[in-house]
C-alpha cells in the first residue's frame, strides 16, 4: 500500500484549533487507513492508503477532521515519492546541513503561477531567501521564523494559495516515518 503524509494547517499553534494527536490517529484508523503514526504535536500524520490520490485524501480528511474532531482546517497530503522529491529538490543543501531549523518547506494546496513566485520574492522585507518548485516553497530564515515579517499569511497572499510549513528537521522526521 502506498505511504502518505497528511499535514494539518495551523493546528495546536498558540492554543487555537487544538487536536490531540491520539484522536487524529484514531480517526484515520477508523477511516480504514493502515499503519497510522503521528509525529510531534503539530498535525503531522503518516499512514498507508489505497491509491485514491492526494487530492481525494485531502478532501476526505478535511471533512472528517471537521465533522469528527470539530476543527476546520486545510489538510495537505503528499505521497512517499512526492516527499522524496521534496527532499531531493531542496535548493538550499548547505542550510539543510548546517542550520536545518532555519530552513522551512511550505507545502501548498495549489502550484502558484509565476506571478505568485515573483510576488513572494517582492514581499520579502528581511534577510529571508526563497525558492519554489511545484507545490512547495523553500524558505531560509537566517534569523529564525519567530520575528520574521515573512509569515504564512504573507506567503499565502503572495502565492495565492494556502499552505503549511515544516522546518527541515521535521521534513526529515517525516521521511524517516514514511520508511525512507
């Protein structure tokens, strides 16, 4: 069975949209997915499913999380092979090696247009550096994300699509959980 990761947007951040990872794991198991495992407390869940595809899984999980757990949020799904590609396409290998907590991958709902990538580069007001590939944005936060003005809201507005970010350490932990 193919492996997938589901990334829930903006859960368990600042006390809003709280989901217990045990509840999320139980929900996916009830939906019939296999080998369900959550990572950290920020809405990362790895599982095996039939070959229904990422978009169908996203829709099903968004509905289930809202109806069963009471949280309305975006769910972004990537297959194991897509996750491998995210890692392989990383345009910032030095940052991944030297400062992995300052390299972030933002998984996006839709691939942005070229104008969106240009708008993102224009929106940067600090030392951040970004590159885009398909449905992922790679962002280096040299001074950390905490005080950066390049927030997820700015990113989404520039790119014209919703997303959720994970630092490189988490990206690698997901890869490990997927069996890589």
